[in-house]
């Protein structure tokens, strides 16, 4: 799923400069005019929920970044965060991060937006702790204090958290209206739309889940991004990539984003009426092992940690990432050999030498040796689940190839099943899938966003993985101000998790959008903040 960006507190903060596009400056909030014809955007990325406490997926995040206010945000073309509806944000003590809100802020329903709403927002995330929510990003938050109407102090567990400014622009941080949202449970989508608790660049005028959303510019937005270029935006949801491709090809939509297949992008680039845009991407694809229900997992009849590890290691030996990249994704996704994608400081290739032929390729003989040494009888049945809609139609081809790779040599027999995203996202946290597909669209451009949400006691994966040394190192790197020392810890974490194999990363991708030629501003929103915002778009 998608997350935050960059810190203001320390010059030593690791940033993702390797990913940053040279872009335009952020919007001027003094320019409150919106112009341009209405826009229609097409996507096949479904929405799970509109309540920020209940969703941690890219489709939901796509909506939230348009309509909810944030304390911190990234100006267009940048991966760095700055105050959004705030006037300042800084460490006022090693464990205190203080944010000053702008005066006179209001939600679209007329309710005041004050420090009390901010406190309510973060208290609520930690109270509800929804299985599909992003509350794990608040691992280091001890408490939130509303000092007065415009002053908020975040009290942190550990000192000098180098990512906390980024967390305040992430999926855990959309500020919600305390007069609308209940403190202890999730609010239904229909109630959210009806009550209009919005204070971002847009409000939602009408909503039909995964069919159509109509947005209108909110003239009360007083933040970093300024007024959007287009007042009226409609988002159409398509059930598959083929329908989305036809829509942009026939110009039934002005922009198509997430997801188009690599083949479709290649073909659409030949259309003289369209333009393909690509931006920096931190998206990764991977397989999750459930440590309880995988073969020889902790709750199975034949539970055996050594055999369970051998099964994970043998699957890692058999995956051919180059084939996935070239045959399925036409180079739009590239091989990934660790948990932090290439381009971010601290990224390694920890998996490369440990598994397969040691050079990135598969090695069936090595897999067979591992299983034999652990006393595992073959073939081993693997129940592998994937999702056909959320991660694009290419998932079917991707996992057909993975099944073929895992069955090479007869060591495994793969029972491959597919489930639509809405049900898949519920089932995966209920121990129903011994092995399953997931993808990750980052909250922010920092290595930590690929570590904290995943590996502290299983994180949002809820796969029952736990390694106390990994837990402590993740917490430690968050508070390490010295850049080189922090990078060293990030590298060590990747080595430890690579040995345990909580997940098996396979590929990393880029951001892609296709637009009709008279649409402007696409390049400004495909930036290293990894947020596809409607504000810069116009035609």
C-alpha cells in the first residue's frame, strides 16, 4: 500500500534523492482559483474503505489524499515533506514533535478543524486497531496532546524519530472530524460521504463503491498544495485492465492509472492521441508466508520450525525473477532481491547470495538439498493464493509462472487459487492463506517504510513472524541520527529477515499513467512522493 515522506527535524535524515524527479514547486495557497474543463480519470484499483482507520491499500489511499487534510505533505515534484495545514512542525524535545495549525481551519461541513480533531484522529487509530488499518505506522507514538486549539504535541516513545514527520503525511494521518467519526469503531462509507468531513483539495459529491466517484474542489482548503487546477473530477472504476485500456484508447477517460498491463502500456504508447508518463516508483511485489499455516507451520499437525524454514528457503531457490520481469512485465517491473527496493539508501541484495544460484537465478538442486537435509518428503503441497484485480490482470500470468517455477523438478505441488480483492483482504488476516500474494505501494520514500510496517511482530502482514533482534534493530534505526550508522542497521535488518524469509520479494515497479494529449500536469503528480494527486491535472 501505498505511504509518507521525509523529515524536517534533522539534516541527517535519509531521503530518497535517487528517486526524486526534478519538478515544479508546490502550489501557492494564495491562488484559490480553479479552472479547466472537467476531468475523468479511469482506474482498475478498487477502494476498500473511506475511513482512514479501516484501509491500508492503494485504492483507498488514492481517495484519501484528495479529500482529507494532512499536517504534513509533499509539494508537487518532491519527495520531501513540509507543513500542509500547519504553519510549523519541529522537534521541541527529543521525544516531542510539535505542530502548529493554521488559524480558522474548517471542514467542508462547516465544523471547526482544531488540535482536538488531530488528537482524536491519532487516538482513534490506536484505539480501533483495525485489522486492515494503518495503525502500525504509529509504533513510536506514546500519546497525542492538544495544548490549545492550534497546538499539538506528539509524545514519542523513542527519541529523534527520523521518520515521524513522514508518518504525519502517511495513510495513518488523514485528519478526521471528531464530530462525525466515532472514537471506537469504523464509519461506513455512505455516512462519511453524507457528513462531508473533508478538508483537502476536494470533497466527494457522490460515491458508488468501485463504480464512480465525483469530486469537487473545496474552496476552504488552506494548505501547501493550493487550489487544484480543475474543479470537477470524476473517477470511473473498471473491473479489469482490458476495460480500462479500451476506455483510454477510445478517450472515454482523460487519464488512466493503476493498473494497465505492461503489454497495454507498450501498445498505447504507439497511439498518437495518447501519451505515456512514467515516474519513480517504490512499488514492490512479494509472496507472504504464514508462519502458522504454511507447510510445517506452528499450528499444523506436523509443526516443525526447521522443516518450515527449509520449505521457505527451497521456494526462494526456485524463483526466477528475470523471467518474471521479462516475460510478464516487459521490463516495467525489475528483479528485487531484498526488502528495501533499489534506489533507496540502505537497500541491499540480501537474498541474492543466500538463495538460488547465488547470482540471482534459480537453482533446483540447491532447493532439493535443503529439503532433503531437513527431512522433508517431496513433493510438498503449497496452497498459494493470489488476487486477480487489485494488483492488475498480469497477476494471473505472474502467478501461473510462479507456480510453474515452484513445480520445476517435482519438489512442490502448487494448488493455485484466486480471490477478488475485497474478500482477499479480509481472508489474508484470518490465517486462511498459507502462502499468498501481496504488493506494497510505499507511504514515504524511506527504507523504514519497508521495514516497520512488515516485520515488527508480523506487522500488517499478520503472518505470525517475530524476531526480537529484528524488532529491536527496527526501533533503533528509527532514532539513529548518524546517517551511516542508520544505514548499517537497515542493511543488517535486511540480512536477518532474508535468513528468516518472512516474505519473498520478487519484483519492483514504476508509476505509469496514460493520458490524452491535451491533459496537462501528469508529470507533476507522478513524483517520488508516490501519491497520484488530482490537483495539478487540467485540460
